[in-house]
């Protein structure tokens, strides 16, 4: 069920296969009413991995007002005998963990502007007779986190990822209003739960503080600064630098000295790249594993609402993934593909060897059973022959005995 009028989009993956551009969305759902949504069909009774991804980001307005707009998963239904199994029991434990903190570029804002426009127009037409706020096109059809570069990168890395990305938010100043900034969000479990004191936009309730021990990443990737507009708000630079550095120090304290922090800038603006480089250098002086990287692929075009389109996000995932792999010492995609192919060849050879050994063992067993059967049949024949011979001897002896008896009587 959904509470709120802004539609949300979801993508379902079954055994790693994506079920459509958007498997289902909540447009047209009655407020708070339960809705039964088919996720998949036609699966056999072997274990399968099913992933449900919310592909739309949080809703916001330019005044920072938080309006209820959330989806509640009530239950999962299936055929008799269906049971939920922990991923670890199926060997689906990710090898890597990566955390992301960013803005609209990470969230995938408007990245499907070409693909989704028809869907937006369709929804707007269907809602023409509804209330004005329902008729207004939303970004559920033109924005897809499933196609955003962090999600694409996580898939390529085979990583489990946590992503905190919200359009319009900055490191120290948002582009379009509101006082809560992304470093505030990083400390929270629920992003919209602020401090009990309404005059404090940066704090949160103690019960809402995130427990960083629950999930420790190998790497933290940050791209914040586009919305701060340091080029025409240079007075923010000192606060930007100090806040950024404090965030990295907090991450290192929360996750331990082994975590690697990747600071990125671009592709919509390079006006904060110098500040990012300074922060990375200062962090390294403090013993933090900090790496700075400018996300400026040569082929990218910010052609979707001034943001990267789907092709741009593919390029961002490729160049950022290559940089992270190199700095983390993780194999390249080509190396992983070769290793996977080699493992598959070895597994196939092992399976064939085991199959041959099994067939040979079954053949030997069958031969043993055949020989045992033949031996038993031969023994049975010999036994019958012996019995017949014994019967003949017994009959002969009996006949001789009778003959002797007759001779005695005759005498």
C-alpha cells in the first residue's frame, strides 16, 4: 500500500534478470489501500533469488517541507510450499560492500527522460479529471535509480550497496531550499526524522541515529558539491572544506581505518573539484585512505533536465568502477570474466569427471551384479546336477539292496 500522492516505481530482478524497465509502479493506487502485485511467475521449485528495488527517490519540495509519501510492504504470497530462505544459505553473500552519498546525479534524476516521457504523458492524461496535484507529472517514469550509475556499478562489482542520494541537497548548502544537508542524512536511519528541537535542522532524535556497526563497507563513495554552487557562493568554501573533512573523519571512525573513501566531482560541474582535491589531501594527512577522482567521461552529455541520461550513467559506472577497482586492488571486469569463465570450465570438467566416475562405478557395479548372477545361476545348476547325481546313486544303491534282498529270499 502507499500513503501519499507521488507515484513510486519498483524493479524486480529474478536470478539477476531484470523484469522490465519498471516492473510496476504505484500510479493509480488508492491512498492507503492494499494492492496485490504479481512479481514473477513460471519458476520451478528450486531456490531462486528475487530482488525488489525501489527505483524512485524520496519526494521533496523547494521549501524543505516533508510530506508523507511512502510504500509499505505488507506480506509476500506464493504457492503452497514456498518459503523464504536467507541469501547466505544459498551462497549469495556479496564479496564486497560499497556505500554511496550524493545528490541527484547518484539518484538518477531524469536519467530516463527520453524513455519515460510517454509514460509521464499517459499518467497525466489518465489523471486529467483528478485533483491538480495528482494530475501533475512526477519523476517516477523519467527517473530510475535502477539505471543510475551507483546501482550499475554495484552490479558490475558484485557488491552489496547502501545509497543515500537526494536531489537538490549539498554538502553545506542545498540548491533549492531546506536546511537539512546530506551529511545530516548520513547519520540518520530515517532521513526525514529531525531533531526534537525544530530550530535544529541538522540534528536528529537519538533513537534515529544509524548504528554504523550493523553494516561496514569496504569503500565509501561521495559526490557532493554540485548543489553548493561554490563558483557563485565562494563564501561557503571554508565551511564546505571543513564539513567534508569532518564527514570523512566520521566515516573512518565509524568503519575503521581499513575503509577507503572515494571523493568524486562532476559531471555536471567541476567548480568544486579543487576543494575536493584539498579535502582528499588533508584526509590522507590524517591517515584516512582518501582518493580523489573527477567524473568527466569524454562522451557524457548532460541532456536530460541538465543531468546525465541513461548513456551517461553507463559511462559514469564504467570509469568510476575502473578507478575504484584499481585503487582497491580488485580485479578488472575482464579479469573477473576470465576467472569466472575459468571457474566454469573447471566446474564443468569436474562435473564431467564425476559423471564419468559415477558411470564407471555404475558399470562396474552392473558387471559385478551380472557376474554374481551368473555365478549364482551356475551354482544353482551345479547344485541341481549334484542332487540328480545323488538321487541316481541313491536309486542305484536302493536297487542293489532290493536285488540282494530278493536273492536271499530265493535261497
